[in-house]
């Protein structure tokens, strides 16, 4: 599968990806992550998704996403898997 996005990062913690070309998703489909500080440490991440499918996936895609908890929930799961991979690859820092 292929996915090409146009990304926009803003200074206020927004990352927005707009689909330019993809196997399954229609052009113009977006996902957004809004990242902010959480009191006591860590981050709050809000995920917003506006998706449209193309081809045969117009019928199959929405059902698959609903069965997986919905579009934003599916993206959340993918995002958390990505974060876990990145955390596993980042070597721990040593404090001297």
C-alpha cells in the first residue's frame, strides 16, 4: 500500500496530514494530532480524523474501521504502536 501526505506542523502543537495519494484513502482525507502538556508530566494527544475511502474500499473501509473502534481509535492504535517502536529504538540516556 502507498500513502503520500502533506504535513503541516504548527507552533501550538498541531500536526496535520492531508492525503495526496493513497491506495485506500481518498485524496483530501486528513488526520490531526494536537499535542499538549499534561499536568504532572507527559502529554495529552487529541486525534481528529476525517476520512473517505476510494474504490472498493468505499464499502469495506468504514466497516473495518468501525469494527476496530472507529477512525480516530484506529489511528490512535497505530500511533501508539509507532510510539512503542520509537521508544524501543531510542537508547536510554545515562545521567552522570
